């Protein structure tokens, strides 16, 4: 009986909605000694030797994507591995 209730609750959950249509990440590439700008498919679309320049590049790409009507976020990898929001079109 509990299994049936659990299944009903699972089925009643609304679909998960993401916070944006597109995302760009600024990842620290220690092996190359640089910061990579990565799109949501995992493709490196640019890089810089400073974090600030990589963030600027990511924001320029995000604004270009947003100009087509999509919601976009830019997140930056922190020293402990988590990501912080750097820019949002919201």
C-alpha cells in the first residue's frame, strides 16, 4: 500500500523547469593555465588567461544569445568546484 502511495506522489510531481534556455560556464582549466568559456553542450568557445577576461567573453556571448530571445545565465567555477552566477538575462 505504501508503495502505491509513493508511486502516486512521484507521478504527481510537476515537470522540472530549468532557470534558463542557455548557459555559459567559465571553467578553470588548470592543465592549460587558463579559463575556458564553455557552452551548454560542453564545447569550449573561447578562453583567457585571466578569469575576468573569460567572464567578459562569456557575458558577451550570453548577451548575443539573449538578443535572439533566449534566457541565458553565466556561471563561474569557484575554487571549491561549485559555480556562482555571474550574469543573468532574467
